[in-house]
C-alpha cells in the first residue's frame, strides 16, 4: 500500500509522464547550462518510465494516495505513519491525524531505517514543528542534518535516485544528488559548520540508540 502511495506521489499524482513531463523538460532545458541538459532528459526518461502506466486522473489519484497511506498507517507501517503526518496540511493534522509526533520520532530513531530519518526530518519543517524528543527538534538545522544523515546511513540520495530526479525535474538542478544540494544550501547560508556540528550530535544520539537496540 505504501509503495503504491509513494509511486503516486513521485509521479505528481499522474502528471509526471507524457507530454506534460516533456513540456516541463523543454521549459527547464532552455534555462539551464547546456551540459546539464542530458542529465535533465535522463531524469525525465526514468520518471516517465516509472509513471507512464499509473492509472487514473489527478484528483482520483490524490484521493487514492491519502487512502493508501491511511490504510498502511493503521496497519502500523512506520514510514506510512511518518509520511501521513509529515506531509499533511495543518488542517488535516488537526482534523484527522493522531497527536503522536513524539512517538513517531522515538519509533523513527529506533527503527535503524534511513528512510525513517528522512521522513522524520520533514516533521521539523512543519509549522507548528513536532515537539522536541530526546533533544531532536532543538536546532533549526535538524531537518537538514537528519536528511544528510539518512543519506550517510544508506538512503540513495545520489544522481539518478528518486530524490535527486525530483529536484532535477522541478528546478533544473541536476548536477548533484540531494546531499550535495543541501550542503550547497548550507554553505550559501553560512551554516556549514552548524550543520556539521548538528550531524555529529545526532550521530552520537543514534550510536546510543544502536547500542540500546
């Protein structure tokens, strides 16, 4: 259930294939470095092949996505629970979702799954942010540090990954992976050392969790 929900989300609820996808590619290609255009077209080819057989219209797929995620979360799927909470609108969270952010953070830390760290990171981009748990959430750099740690611990973040392809197709930034994009953003903000320090703090926390598991 969750895998299909993720496919629907990756495919832009049915828009990331065919003429619509290639129209976006042509638009971006005219505004980026010529030597990066083959990377954009390769990302589009991968995404198009992934999404071309996804049935249904955008509105129906959006409804199916929410239902699939809800069903998987009810069955205890941690990634579905995290995604359901971290990607919901504020109104949806208040109206329909359990107030379980603290438990989600604890479960994600205990899971030994880099995908859980990635999803947990999005709890710290929400407003209001998830509550601080075991010190996580006490720094404004936690979102960035958690995503980078997910990459470090095995999440496929490099060029050609779903994450990098999504960035490439949405922005035309195709020359690096998700991790390199985040490091560039931290550098532009003058926050590289702060992010590095936060990553080290989180590594220590995860090492303690690993020993306790």
